[in-house]
């Protein structure tokens, strides 16, 4: 595939990143079901491969890097919280 044709991947992944930036903080502060937060999280996970593919396009480098970082952030925070929970459970000092 031509590098100029990869711009569509950059556009899609950047749009997913913008939706993630807007929706996740709103659902954190909203009281009620967090269906939109779940959808934004799953979209950001689906945006990771698109962001990686878009790194080979000729689009603006800042746009590509921002899309990759923002799409990786929710999954990274979830993994960090999971590792901390495991460390707290298994490596807690005895009372």
C-alpha cells in the first residue's frame, strides 16, 4: 500500500483518540451507567493497531504520535492498576 494512502488510518485513529479524550473524563464524573466509557475504552483498544499502521504514513508526525499515545493510555492505565493490585495482594507485608 502506498504511504500516501495510509492517511485514512491516521484520520481514523486520531478521531478515535479525540473521542477517547472527550468521552472517558465525562463518564468518570457522570453519575449513572458508564456504557459510553466502555465503548470509548474498546474503541481506543481497537485504535491501537490503526495507530501503529498509521506510523508508516506521510501524515504529520505529531498527529500520529498523539493518536498512538492517547489510544494506548486507557489500556496502559488498566494494566498498571492490575499490576498494582497483584503487587498489593501478594507482596503485602505481614502485620
